[in-house]
């Protein structure tokens, strides 16, 4: 009788462990659906808005084209970001968008989230000059 009780307790313990170990799974959309999935990033701005260089020029001059960073003639060997053509070169040749998205530009992440989104949206829309 003692042996049957021990076996029953062992069996019950195994069932409890199985139930609890299978119940601790956190669904993650990127893990469950890695291909052909669109992940929506909430935006502080109107996603239907269209931006031009005029809209982002002040963002660039305040956060990027400053002395010691990306100002014209900075002497630091960095791509200047003072004119539209310089910004276009930075987008096409120096992965400006990626650097803004990952926070490596500007250093210290001094750009506001709203300005960051506006700049990225402008690049995504084809970085028009006018």
C-alpha cells in the first residue's frame, strides 16, 4: 500500500510539473511570425504627412550641423550636413537613416523623438528637396 501511494504521489508531481512548465510561455510576434510580418511603430506624427528638406533643415542644423560635428568645414573629417546635397550624400553613402534610428547619431541621443520620427519619415518618403 505504501508503494502504491508513493507511485501515485510521484505521478501526480510529474503531472503538476508538466502543466506548470508548459504554461510559462510568452508569445512574441517576432518569434512566432518571423517572415512576412509588418510590425507597426506608433508614431507621434501624422503618418500621412509629407515632408520636405525645409521641414527637417532646422532639425539637422540644431542636432547635427553644429560646430565640432557636421558643420561645413568642421575639420573633423565628418560628412558636413549644412546643405541639401550634403545631407543627400549622407543618406545615400553614410547610412544616415540607420544611424539616427539606432541612436548613434546624434551622439548622446539629444534629438527629440518627434524630430527623429520626422527626419526618418522624410528619408523614407524619398528625402525631397522641395
